[in-house]
């Protein structure tokens, strides 16, 4: 390896180290406690609606409602009978 290539490699590694350790990351609290995989959220005006994968469970696709993305209320289920993995 020539010295230019080594210098580029060292600078790349240094940049990577600084980029990943330079500041602490914060994460929001859980939306819902429990097992709600693959959440999908849409907004309609000031209202937010969320559902998640239900796989082979029926009734499935529980629909949640929120106006602040923190407090969620279940409002309906989209599937009432098993219709394959969702």
C-alpha cells in the first residue's frame, strides 16, 4: 500500500470513530408496551392512526388513535377472521 492510501484509510477510520462517539443519542419512550411489531402510522389532519403486524392471529390489525403520538387508544380491528399471515 502506498502512503496516500494509508493516510486516507486512517482519516476514514478517525472520522468514523468521531462520528459515532461524538454525542449521545436519545430515543423516545415506547409508544405501546407489549408486543406490537412493525408499526405503521398515518396522519389525517390532527389525528394519527397506527396499526401493526398481527401475523396469524385473529382478530387482527388493531387500529389505534392518537392526537399527540404519546397517548394511544384502540378504536377498531380491521380483520375479524383469520385471512392468512398479515
